[in-house]
C-alpha cells in the first residue's frame, strides 16, 4: 500500500494527539493536556457537524443546541443529585456510563424534533430554521431560573467513570480522545456505507435519489439525529471538563464558531474538522494571550484561509489530487 | 385604545428600521448569492463614521452623508478585495470570509476608536414631538426614521422595477451570460450593488445613532434579526424583505407590549412578568419557524 | 523507582522556587472582558489596576508584582481556559479582573480549588457571598444586591410610592429587582423584563406611560443603558417620570454617550469622580494623565482592588500562602478612593452609598455630581450565612 500525502498527515495528526501527555511531562505542566482535551471535545462536535454540512449539504446553524442539551443533561442530573432529589430518585445518574448516554439521548431527541421540522426546508432556509430552534432553546435556558438561568450550573465533581474518579487530567484526556476516535470511526463507517452514499447522492441531487426510491427525508433525519447525539456527547464531556454549563453553550455565536471550525479545517474529509477545531482553538487562545487586539489578527487569518484555501487547512496540507 | 395605537406605531417604526438593514442584505444575498455576515459591521461603520462626523462638525446633517459614504466605500472595498474572489465558491467560503471580517472590524474599531460607546445626539430640528392624534404625542425623530424607511422602500421598488439598472440587477442574478452579451460589465454591476447594500446598512447605522448605543459589537446585535427578516420574507425579494420586516417588527413589538399583559390575566404577577419576558425574546424565532414550516421558501419566494 | 526520582526532583524544584520567591515578583492574573460591547468595563478595571501598580514602580505594598492580562471575551468557558493556563503554566496564585457575574460563577471555583486567591474588582454574585463563601475569595467592589438596594433606599427616601421596575430577563436582572425591592418597600405596579440584546425599548416605554408610576427603576448596564436613556428622553418621559438607577446604568461613560438624555437621572454609587479625599484626587488626576480619558467607577474599583492587594502583600511580606496575607487583606489598612471601607465577615465590602446626579457641567458636557449619603456603612444580607 502506497503511503499518500493524506496518509502521512493523518498519521502526524494522530501522533500529535498521542504525544500530548508526554509533552506535558516534558514541559512539567498539565495545561497542554487541558488544552488538548478541549481540542478533542470540540473536534467531536466538528466531526459531527461535518457529517451534516460537508457530506450531506445540510448547513446547521444551530449545532450548539445539541452540544448544550448534552451538557445540561449531565449538569441537571448532577444538580438534582447534589440537592438530594435525584431524577427518578435514582443515584446512578452520577455514573458516566449512564449520564453520558443519557446526554446523547436527550440531544438526539432534541435533534429528532428539530430535524423533523427543519428538514422540510433546504438551503439558506435550513440554515436559518435550525438557528431559530437553537435560539429558542438558548432563551429557554436563560429563563430557567431554577437551573441557574444566565449564570449556568456548576457541577461539584466530575461524573464517575465505571465507578472510578476521573479527576486526573491524563485519564480524562484519554477518555475524550477515545470518544473522538470512536466518533471518527463511526463517521467513517457511516459515510462509506449505503447510508452515507445516499446522503452524498442526495446532496448532489435530491431528485435523483428520490427517483431511485430512497426515502431521502428519513435518511437525512437519521443523519441529523446521529450528529446531534455526537454533539450531545461532546457537551457532556465539556460539562465534565469545565464542571459547569451555561446558556453560552447554546448561543448562536457558538454555533457559528463550530461552523467556522469545520469550514476552516476542510469540509468532507475525516481529519479536516479535527484540524479545524485544533487550529481555531489554538490560534485564538494563542493570539488572545499575545495581544488584547487579537481580533485584528485572527480576523484576517480566517479571511485568508477562506480566500486562498478553498478546501480548508486540511485541503491545503494534503495538496491536490488526494481525496 | 390609544396604547394599542401607540404600540402599533412603535412596531411600524421598528419594522422600517429593520427593513433598511434587510433590504441591503437581501439584495446582495439574492442577486449575487453572497451570504454577508459582515453586513452588521457595515451598519456599525456607518454609525461610527456618523458619530465621528457629528462630534467634529457638531451637526447631524453632516453625519448622515459621512456615515453613508463610509459604509458604501468600505462595502465597495470589501467587494473588490474579498467578496469578488468568492462568487464562484460555495456559500460556506463566504460565511468563513465574512466571519473573519466581523472579527477584524470589531477589533479595528476597538483599537482605533476605543471601546467607549460614542455620543450621538438627536438633531435639534427633530427632537420634539408631533401630536398624531389628540393626546398622543410621538417623537419627531422616530417619525422621520419611518419616513426614511418608506422612502427607501419606494425608491428601491422604483429602481428595481422601472429602471435599466434594476432590469440588469434582476437579470444579472440568474442570466449572467445574457447580461454580459448586452455589453454590460457585470463585475462593475456587482460592485455597485454591493456598495448599495452597504450604503443602506450605513444609513440604518446613522439613523439609529441618536436612539441606540454606538458601540463595538452593535452589528451582531441586529445581524441575526436581519437574517430572520429576509428569510421570512423570501431571500432576494425586496417586497419580501418589506413584508418580513413588517411581520417581525410588529410581532416583536406587540409581543413585548401585550404578551405579559395577557399572561397576567391567567397567572400570578411575577410569574407572568418573567414568563412574558422569556416569551417575547423567542417570539421572532417562533414566527420564523412557523413561516418556514408552512412556506419553506419564505413569504415571497423568488422564482428560479 | 523512576516515580520516586521524579518526586524527589519535584520536591527539590519546589524548595528552590520557595527560596527564590523572596526576589521573584508576585504574579497577578487579570482575566477580564476586553472585547464585545462589555469591553470598556474590563478595560477600565484593568487600567485602574495597572495604574496603581505603575504608581508604585511595578510594586504593590512594596512587593514587586508581575501582571498577566487576557480577554475572557465574556465567555465563561474561555475564562476558565485562561485561568487553567495560568495556574498550570505560570503558577499564578493571585487572580482578579473578572467583570461579569456569570464568568465569575464559572471560574472562581477552579481558582479556589487550586489554592489560589481571588479578589473581585467588580462581580459580587450571591453564589459566593453566603453559605459558599471562602477565605480566599474577596470582593472589593460590592455584593451585587448592594447596587440595587441603594437605589431602592434612594427611591424610598425620595418618597416614590408606586413604581415600575425594568431589568433584562437574565439572572443579574432578576437579582437587581429583588435587591431594589428589599430596600424600597413601596408598591411595585409592574415588573418589566427586557430581552438580552434588546436595543429598542419603545414598547416598554409605552407600557410605562400607560401605567403612570411615580417613578421608574431600570437596570440596563452598558450600551443597553445608553439606548434606554436616549429613548426615554425622546419619548418625552424624562420630564414626566423621574428615574432611579444603580451605578452600572449611569456611570461616567454612559453619561458621556447619552449626553443630555442623562441629565436629571438619579443614581446611587459608592464612588464618584468628585469624591473629596486625597487618594481619589490623586487617582483621578493620575488616570486622566496616563490614559487621557475620564475614569469610571470600574476604574476606581480596579485601583482600589490593587490597593487592597497591596495592603495584604505588605502585611505578609509578599507571601500569599501565609495567614498574614489574609489578615492584611481583612484589616484593609489602606486609604481607598471611595473613602471609609471595611470587609464584612463574608469578605465583601461594608461601605457608604451616595446619591449621584447627572448635571450639565460648565463646559456643556454631562458630569456626575455626588449628593447626600443614602446608606451608611452598608453590608449585605448574605454575610450572616457565611461561616469562615
């Protein structure tokens, strides 16, 4: 098997993720791990969003909603537990293996309802209707005084993972990285399946796919729900890393940033969204640490990527020809 | 009864301000197929240039042309330097590029003009009231804003439907080759349209200067609402933008005016106040979702 | 074996840094809001802190300090990331700068868990002023409710019987109304909640006109407050219905941007440019000279925060871990720009609140003028629940 340029860079990205804990030991600071954990979590969202935007041409401008729903699912269960009113009177909600799937379920359920209504529209109208629903959820959480409203909710500890504490930065990083790997694998499997083929086909020509007898709407809805569930998982991880959630997780600015990550990284490629999430977070945090006028540098950088790298950073890295 | 009338007027006034913003966005969006997230930045630039000119010259009447010129020039420059390279690309490249522009403009204004909100006062000629009905005074400035909105709507309608340039604009959107065959430089036409859209955003920016806060980030506060308006109306349609602005402006104002009151007849005081506040925040999104579920391409879909 | 040697090396490193810390400057992490419409608040707080440091030639209380400044973009998650970075990479133990309560609520727990100290130059959310108070958490500005309690006390003093209250529909807005009601005691005809990013208030103003209150209390900080004042004047309500606000809705920059629309509005604050004491006069002069603009209440709070930190550093000889730092902090043996000040048992201020009025200055610009004292040596309602 010939090693393509894409292959080489994929291995480089993977190695970079694996090397993080060792880099932390060398540098004597766990911050590298904290930062890489954030990158991994956002990368999950970006991968899930690319499944919609890149592969299926469904530009969701409300993806932060599912991220937020996942986060709030974890935080609200923890809140009830801490106040001795566990949901359904059951203390198991502190276990990650229960709380996180619950978060995915809640986010997926939200995506099911929103997707079912939104997928009646297409193109720019789809962009805006997904935004509308996300905004409604945003204002809902701002208004929910019981759950902290605008100030959000704090978690006193992270969830237990199979009964073990995951306060250690390294342990938590490996968990997030594993979650990212699983999501990437799943996304790869899906897109190379018949299901993925139909999605891509429908993105090119909906009419043809419908004529071939595929229920395009149902396929798209399924993709929307799967992407929502992945974003929900990322939200649950984010809530655990930061130990708080706030309506800020669901804001339209956040949805916009997710989109920017995916586009900047490169659409319709497995690794592109991961690269986009990493580039966005690392460059933004580096610049804002360097100057208070970071926007004046970061803005033009984003602009240049848009103009000169039509296939995103990943597309530029792996060069022409390779797909 | 008088209160209802006053609130209707408030709604109309908000609608017409929204229309100024939406008209430019829908032109650029519908005709050139460009999603310009930085439309709000042009509104901010108009307001800043206006406030700056007003502070230097002491009169609003010079602020107005300054704001218009600044927004139109920046708009034209944006088209020539950035947007032009992206016509052939997917919408998403435009989203990325104009997102970068938002960051840049916000950073640039904070760096050059400072972070303090700027002073911009109502022109003395318009600072009084007009008694529209006996016992119902209405601020003259808001009436003037409404007048400007109506004038712009009529002007645009005339330009699009009755003039040669309007014909070219209409044709340019989907029959590029034909327009070029007529010997028209379509690139120039697009620069012109983009600058016109920017000018309208700048006009909105200067006009709201005396009643809102001229500050960094003011563009993003109106951006989403503007998108809501053009989507509800049907993208690319000036008529749609007008209808959308009316619907959204009215629903927003009347929601804030009467929903809490209606809730109060059912619920206890504080609960109704809080819930009413929450409901009136989401009302425009609710309206948009409903419109799109019933009419997936907006109220006035543009054919093609 | 390997683990042990790492541990030994670590211990050696620790003892080395401990020995070196006598000369090493104390790092102060300033995480604050510099972008978004709220950016000018953070800018002023930061500049106030930096002014105090530069006046002492890079020291506070005679101890050399080094500052790290970063923009939290008004996003709690970003603020947390910055704080994590400073804790891990730069071993920062002393933090300040946060402006907005929702950022503080998210970030303060991780600072305290790392063994760090936080001195707030602005946000004083109720979350940490009662049961969850902490010996390493100080608020140099006010407990959030104080702002609105003082406005309520002023409204009562001015004899308003029926009022309409307005605030944005988020947590701080709801707290504002609760705080106002606590000291006001009169009848509230209506509470009106406005939107998060709302810029047009004509509908609310028509409702107020119809409700015919004696006076109005509104809480809209920053740009929203400016828009509200402008539209209030334009609607002709300014001459009909008196307005009472708390300091975030009428500070120096709001007054400058609202112009004539601000004149006649009654506010309350714990500091104003015209306070007659030597510290304040020096501060206002120094701030104008260094930054070429008028200081706001946020700038004075930043400056006072730095002065309080200076007092504590002086008492502890530059050691943060020591109880001496806390003792020095609580003693607050330093003159502040706002005058008499002491820390309550929950480490929030006890201070005076004054009536502030916007009037037309001699140069035609709006100035804020201090009036009578509204509340004397006022603490907060949460201190009794705090057991440190």
